[in-house]
C-alpha cells in the first residue's frame, strides 16, 4: 500500500511537471514560396497535434459547442455570399494539367491541418507528380488489377472540410495548413507547367470564426504553394467532364442549406441539363449522416439525413421541371437526367465505404457509394462501431422503398480499432494534462475541505463530480435518439454518483479508516517531503493529517474514473466515438483518395498510410529550406523518403481499395 502511494505521488509529480513544461512555443522555420528561387521567403511554426483533453483543448471545445448553437442564429454568412462573384463552372477542366485530355484526375482529402508530421506526410504524397503504390488488398482486387499502380497528381486538390484544428484562424491556417503545403509543394512559375487548383468546403472547425479566415484563404484567387484557389464561395459546382460534375455543399453546423445556396445549385443543374443527356454527380457534404441514421425514426425527429434527401430530390426535380417546360422534349431520347453516383464526406477521421448491391432494382439511378474519408492529418477515429449494413431511403426519389448498403473496405481495420480503444484503460497516464488539471482542482477542493468548517466544507466535495459531468456533457454529441439520450443521462448520473462516492470516501472516511494500518500515509510520516513547511505556509490545520494523500489520490482516481467511463460507454453502448478516439492521438493510419474521371467511368483509388513520417525531427537536424530543396530535386519520391525516414515507403503507403463506377 505504501509503495502504491509513492507510485501515485510520483505519477502526480510527473503529470504536473509535464503539464507546466509543455507550453514551449513552436520554433519558426524558414522556407521558400517558390521552387528554385531564394527571393520569396515564408515563415511558419510547425505544430504538434492538438490535444483535446488538456486545458486549451477543453476550452476550445466548450467555446465551439456554444458557437455552433448560436452562430447561425446570429449571422449566416452563406446567405451574404449571393453578392459575391459567381464561378464559371469550368475552372477545373479548363486548368487540366495533364497531357491526356480524355481523363481528369483530382485528389480528395479532409480533416487536414492538425499535427505537422501527419499533415505533411499526407500532403507529400498528394503533391508528387506521380507515385507508384503497391496494391495489396488481395481480398477485393480483381484478377486484372496490377500489383503496382502509378497514380498521377490531381489537376485539383479537393478538401472536404476542417482545413485546420482546433478552430479556423489566420494563425492556424498559416501554421497548420499553408505552411505544410508550401513546404512540400512550393510554387512553380512556368507557362509550360500550369498549377493545379485548390478548392474546399468548410468544416465545423472552419465555421467557428464565422468563415472569416476561410474566405480570406480560399476565396481571393491567390496561390498557396503550387496550388491556386479559384472559388468565390464556400460551396461550388464544377464540371470534371462534360457529363460528370463535382458538387461541394456547405451544410455545416445545423446540417441545413440556405436559400441562396439552393438557388445556386438549381441554376447550375438547369444549365447543364439544357443540352440533354445524363449528368453524373459526385456530391461532397459536411458529415456522414448515414452513420447514426435511423430510418424507423425518420418521421418522428429531425435527422441530418433529411437535409441530404432534400438537396438531392430538389435538384432532381429541378431537372424534371425544366425538361417538362420544354415543349416536345419530354419524349426525347436525349432527355436530361441527374444521377448522384457518390456521396463523399470527411468529418470522421477514417475511411469507410458503404456500397449498394449491383443487383438492386434501378441500381443505375441510385447513389452507389457513401464514402467517408477524413484521414488528412487529424487524430484517427475507430471503425469497429460501424454497422455491417445500413438502411436509408432512396435519395433521388420519393419512393418509400428503402435501400440497403453493405460496408466494404474500412481503414483502419475493425480488429485494430478494437485494440486501440483499450488505451483508455490508462487514460490518466496518456492524457497527463487532463490528470494535471484534475490534480489542480483536487488541490482546491482538498484545501477548502481542510481549512473551513462552514457549509463550503460539505459543498466542496461536489466540485470534481460536477466538473466531470460538465466535461462529458459538453464534449459529446447531443444530437442522438431518445433512447441514446436516456442512456446518456443514466451514464452521467452513474458517473456523478461514483465520483461523489470517491470524494466522500477520501475526504471524510479515509482519515478514520483502519487508522493504525494507514498511518504510514499520514503527513507526519512524509515530513521528508517538506510537507510540514508546505502546510504551515498554507495555514492548514494540524488536525488534517492526510492532506497530501487526499489531494493526490482524489485527482488521480477521478482522472482514472473519467477514462474508464468513456471506455465503458463506448464498449457497451457504442457511445463517445470521438472521445474514445481522441483519448490517444494517433498520427498514423491516414488516408486520401485519387479520382480518375473519363467519359465512361469514375475510378477511385484509396491510399492508406500506416505511419506518419517524422518531419519535425528532420527539420531539427536539417534546415527546412534545405529539406525543401531536396524534395524538389529528388527524381524518385521514394528515394527521398528512404534516405530520410525509417518506415519503408513500399510497406508504409499502399492502395487498399479501388472503386470503379461505369457511367
């Protein structure tokens, strides 16, 4: 027992030391904005991953939750965008950087600007002119697929929200997004080699400043490294081929779509349907609404999927209305049709693909894939909570017959995700900052308990239980079913009761519990730690002879309880998916998509990255601008990785899924 206390004491000391020494500001590095020139210098500070359970992370979460509830009720900046300049719609194909004009390549990532190592690792692969990946998914690979596939850099880089964490601001965009992108892809100013395009829809973290910084970043037709921004609004519609289009919808925060934005998309589909024929849509939305969707409850409560149903059906009906308004064209064999082929999103930081069975009735006219790909750099989400099958309505028509989608490839695998969650068993160690915060609160509660005989002596035991319940109430998603709400209430009540019981035992019962056997834990027995001087300085009454133990044990046990609570809620009820995933920041297990679009098919390559390369360590050993030159001059991108990092690129980065949709 005595040894256990000394271990707790050492753990508390380490947590507090690490907490107060972890505020070192990042070192500024110098790079060049343009390749092969020293004239244009750029400075930024590479950042470590956001820690969501330290004081800053929790404060940002509380602030963002409050903003997300109020910001759209105060001002919806989407509605004022109608006064901005309009996109032509052909910006992407007009700037196709590939010699083969019969195909269009674009790259997709989401949830990017977090830690420098993970973000830069993903951006490095995306920005190479070409890269040969191994295709090791033996289960799904068709016989004619190659074992190695060379993929081209996209003519456009499409970002599906949350460009930076924890909140969109000038500083975060500079250090967590623009800096890494300029580092791996400095600008190239040659007429013979046009620059690729960068477009993005905002995520909830981009929205928390009302989109002000996002507009300055994405809507001013400027350059970020070798990429050029072209969009004028937070949403867009671009042609990829004559019959294939990319729609990026901004339906963040409340999941709805504003009237000017809806008018924008209706006008676009009216224009593309004027010539007749089938137009195939890749639809980019804010969140994977199908994860928590309950079709049996769809008429009893508002769900985010309702927004997606409204958008797709409104646009399909707009095409039909325009067709019917043209006299004599309704029987035309070349009549206009709008077919939503793929719905894609980020927001959840893993890869998953829900696919429709090809034997489904009217398969050709249905959404064939619901894809989540949020592996651009932020902490990784687990996948073992995903259902093997989901049932959702037919988005493109008002038919009541539901459609069943089957879970295909996921990354990381459910098996590995299931193992990852057990890190929360040692949550208090992994999240030492959170433990340090509770130790500070525990010091306050223990001190007040020892130094007063007023009513505060009784009330102070409620401090830590109320703090834990407040934290879990604020950081978790409140948009859930009635059943889940009741489960949450019961679980939170249980958390409060157990936390309160810990406080009552440690503050009230412990000093009188088998006093002869616990005498070694008394402050008198710990005088070698200078506890007497400490207590004299704080004017703690002599009768409180277990102050140090009560302080340390209370803070650490409450931190342990919080971690075990999240683990229990997820393991038993599949709640707290984000909390169980962010409890231990995982810089590896990232993913991105590469699309090849032709007139006859859409091909999607899913690339997975096991481990992030240690870029921060590299630029400590070498000057960042020197590393930048080495990257630019390297003829073989794999050789550069092998020369500077330990994980072999052939084993570390691979294609895990290939999706082909015939048009």
